[in-house]
């Protein structure tokens, strides 16, 4: 067979390309078809922002390790800190090589006392948190430079002066916390123009009412907490109809007048606090809020019958000190735990379980405490607040009663046998707060350390009533030790005895000279109606969040009441020493002479012995 003929006019066929080369060429073709992106640019902090932050931190004396570069704070990804003490920065670059500081958080530094002017050069700030420091002075008008702020928290400081009108341009604000300061003046009306607000907290300061009616425009609010206002009264019509509002606290706002017959529409409300105002009207006007978890309406002028719909385990209800509220307390089954405080009302408890134990309450809102309401006239009282029964000798035994009944978010306990009542109202709206606190750490500086290792506490108010005291003068001793909050100035509360204020902004840690140290208050009082009333109450000041949310309000370790002339209050008298008789004198003389004779004999014998030894040594020196 002849070989195939090759046409000389055709090109010689190429040898096939190797497979690796073909794959490489295909990859180049695909890459060439893709769009080209330049390499990412190196991002760095805006020079003016970095300079401003460096100046602020330098004035505050804040120091960091090698991981933090204040020359380029936006390049720092790991800012050291904790919930209680934190200094950190957040930035926004938006694809630009220059990043701007948008978030600044400096909280929990007790040594920070001033607001540096350089702070207001950080004009791109969206969030500024300076809470829980020790900042003082007034808020500078340059705050107007921070018009992009959405979050501004400066609560729990020592700031004073008026809230500056220069703050009015901050209409992007969504969260404003300014409680627990000394800011004074009229309630700032321009806050009603901050219609983006979802969280507003203003209490524990020196502001004057009224609350602007234009607050009804703040329909985006989810949390509204106002309180501790003096000056002109307010009316309730500033509350907006809102499907967003879940927490509404208006404690001690000077609100007067009738509660609206058509109450504000608040379908998602879970917490309502109207305590310590002068609101009036039928209690049933509050029925639209019966689905809330907490409803505090105590210390007002509400009237009418207690609606049965309010008495349910899912609702903590306080209607105490509304003397015109009446009706019957429903017969509550023993397996239903209620959180209900109705002390100081005219409610009939005859149908209640163990109603015979509640007759003591009749003494708490009457000018005269009828003898039929208690068993014995007493002259002393002692309770270990938040702890078990404890007995100490001083020098006679003193029994401090057990006080471990959990009162829930609102309630009271009657100790019929010992004739005392403890009452409590208050709960933190954001956290289930403890009603008792304790420590296993030793409390130094006292011979009764166990007494200070437990305490009863409240987010709002505690009352102790001692019933059946014989009229006359008494000494009241209050025992305290701070076992929760380490720093002074972070738990402040007022103390009243017999409706008379004896301490304002009482600070346990400051008075005791440190954490876990005991301190006592002694006060003389006269009882004229057989009842002694001790009231400890929060006035909006002190920490909200350290070491945990709800760590504020009154705290007491023990209470003791006794007559000033009580033998338990003084050391035992010395044994009487009578004048010696003549026989005693003669016996004393004889005993004295005998003692002298014995002493003389001993001395003489010693002299003779020493003389004999000396003679022996002279005669026999080598002996």
C-alpha cells in the first residue's frame, strides 16, 4: 500500500499543544474578560479626629498598651475594657481611605472630672456614652457641634447647671440618658422636638416642671422615664398614644388632676409607674393597663373599689397610700402567689386568707392605734433585715427577728407575734432585681459581722412599722454595710423616721469609709400613737447598671429599737462596794503586820545565808 500523498501547497500541520499550556492560556483568557479592580487603599483615621481623640484621652489620663494606636484609633480592633469600665472607639470608613470616629464610649472612670473642649471637635460622632464617671461642671454649648448624635448618654455623673439650649439642634437623637446629675432649671421644652427619640430617661436631678404638653408628639418612644421634678405641676395629657411605648415611669413628677376618662392608648405597655404624684379619679380608669407586668399607682389620690381584674398573679400591683380606695380583697387561694401592696387603703381584708393576721394593718393608717389590733404593749424591737433570726448578747440576749419573706415586686409581710410589718414597692423595669443580698466575705470592724452579711433592698421604697409600742421616747438604730457596689456615690437614698427626713442622699460606702464596712445611724424619737414608722426610699440617684442593672435603691442590714434607759443599752453595773466595818479594819491590820513579819524573816535569812557564803569563800579560796 502506498503512503498517503502530502499536498505541498498546504501548510504543514502543527503538533498539538501540551495540556498544561492549554489550561494556562484558558485562564488568561478568563482573567482578561473580568473587570479590573485596583488594589485596596490603606485606610487610616482622619487626622483631625485622631488629634481630637488624643487630646481628650490625654486630658483624662487614659493609658493603653501597645495594641492601641491613638495616632490611628480606627486601626485598633481590640479595645480593652469591661462592662463596668470601658473606653473604646468605633469608626466608619464608607469605602474611603479616610475613616471618621463615629462612636466613643468612656464609662466607669471615677477619676474623670471634666469634659475636654476637644471632645466637640469629633463632629462625626453618632454615639457618645460618658455615663458612670465623675464629670462635673456644666455641659458646654459646643455640644451643638455634635448634630449627628443619635445616642447621647451622660447619666450618673456630677454635672450641674442648666441643660443648654445649644442642645436643641440634636434632632437626630434616638436615645438620651441624663439622669443622676445636678442639672437644674426648667424642664427643657425643646426635647419635645426630638421626634426620633425611642428612649428618654430624665430623673434624679434638680429640674423644675412642668413637663411640656408637646411631649405627646414623641410617638416613637419605647422607653419614657421621668421623675423627681419640683416646681410647677404637670397634667397627664403629655402622654402620647403609642403602640411602641412599653415602659412608662413618671414617679414623683408633680402630676396633678384627674386621670383621663379616656386613658392613653398603650397596647404594648409592660411597666407603668405613677407613684408619688397627686393623681385622682376612679382606680378602674387604669384597667386598660391590667395586662402590664408592673403597675405602680401608690401614694396618689385614686379612689373607688379595687377591681377584681387587678388581683392576678401575673401583675405586680401597688395601690398603697391611696386612702380612698376601698372594696373587698378577693378570697385568694393559698396556691396563688400575689404581688400586691394595699397598705394605707380602706380595703376590707376580712375575706382574705389568714385575715386575722392582717388586723395589725389597721394601725398603719389611723391616728389612734386601738389596743384590740395588737396583742401586747412592747418596748423593744430588733430585726435582721434580709437574714435569719440571730441572737447577740449586749450584755443581755437581743434577738433579731427573721426577715426573709420575699415580697415580690410589690408586697408586705405582717409578723403578728412580734408586731411588726415590712412593706416594699419597686422593681427595675429591665431586670428582675434581687430583694435580698448577701456576702460570705467577713465584715470587719464589728463584733456582729453576721448581722451585716445580709440585707433587704428595694428598687424604690422600704417601710418598717413597729406596732404596739408603749408611748414614750425610743432610740432607733439602723445598721448598714454596702456589700454590692464597691464605689462611693453609687447607692444613694433617703431615710425618714416618723415622716421626718433624717438623711438625704445617704451613702453607705462613704459613711462607713469603704466597701464591706459597717456603719450605724442612731436616732432618738418619741412615739405617741403606738406605731413607729421607718421609711427608706430611692430618689433617683445612684448607679443604674453597675455591677448589674438594678443595683440601686435603699439597703438596710438590721434595725433595732429600744428605750434609752434599757439595760441592754449600757454595760452591766459594777458590783456595789460597802464601807468596811471595825472588825474588817482590825483583821486588815493583823494581816498587814503578819505580812510584814514574814517579809522581814525572809530578808534576814537571805542576809545570813549570803554572809556565810562570803566567809566560806575567804577561808577556802580554792574550794
